[in-house]
């Protein structure tokens, strides 16, 4: 897993100018606890949009945030990986 993280950081560092506007997308179960955890990743919750699945079992969460460096992006993905059932896109 560390290899993948290092490759991702390098890819971001090589292909982008910093700071950059980064687009995060997650899918979670429709549970308030999970939603609150994901919202807590971001400084400005007004930039978060939500879309529920047709059967309302899942929520798609999208957020654009200005990120200062690749490490800040990886830090959010590492936090997200701790939420059971979360899918990062």
C-alpha cells in the first residue's frame, strides 16, 4: 500500500501546480455518523454536495477544496480509508 501512496504523491507532485483545486468523491452508506466523519475532512463544508442513491441506501459525496500539497490530499484519503464501507473514487 505504501508503494501506491508514494506513486500517487509523486504523480500529483509532477503533474500539478500547488496549491491546487482538488475534486474528492466518496460513496458511503446512508448513516449520519459516516456522513459527519466525511464532512469533518474538509475546512469549508459549503463546498460539499450530496446525492443519494435511488433506494436511499447510499450517499455520494463530492467536494472541491484548495489543497496546499500532495501530502494534504493523501492525508484525507488515509482518514477516509478508516471508515468502514467507504468507497473513494
